[in-house]
C-alpha cells in the first residue's frame, strides 16, 4: 500500500498525457513551451513549499499510502509529482478552454 498515492499520481499523469495527445493541448502542441512552463511552475511551487516548511506551516503527514521517501525534511517524494500533475492538468484545461472559445469545440 505504500506506493498507492504515487501510483495514482502517475496513472493520472498518464491520463493527462492521453488527453493531451488526443487534442494536442500542451506537450503535443508545443513541447518546448510546455516543458518550460511546467518546470518553472513546479520550481515555484517547490519554493512555496520550502517557505511553508521553513515557517512550520507545511509538514509531512503520516500515511500508509505514501512511499515514506523524503527529498528534504518534510518534503515527500510524491510532492513534486503532484505539483507536476497539478500544472499539467491546468495547462490542459486552459488550452482546451482557449480552443473551445476560439473554435467552438476542442
């Protein structure tokens, strides 16, 4: 069970990739731009997390569904994976909304 959360995150990212592939939303439309945007956003979110951890606002909870691997104190392995998923989902939704507004369909 200790890999469940990470597995669900990876499955969700794969589903985002399928949607992206089907409708050419982010990486399949402009890979360099999507890569730069996702890397920048994940870096900003990790900085946000670091500030929250430093102030004692954020802390790693205990769960049997997480790997238990920490990249830094109070920063679990799953966090950057989740942040990438969040960014990818947002890029896909924004691109789909933009395409729908411009053409009337995705």
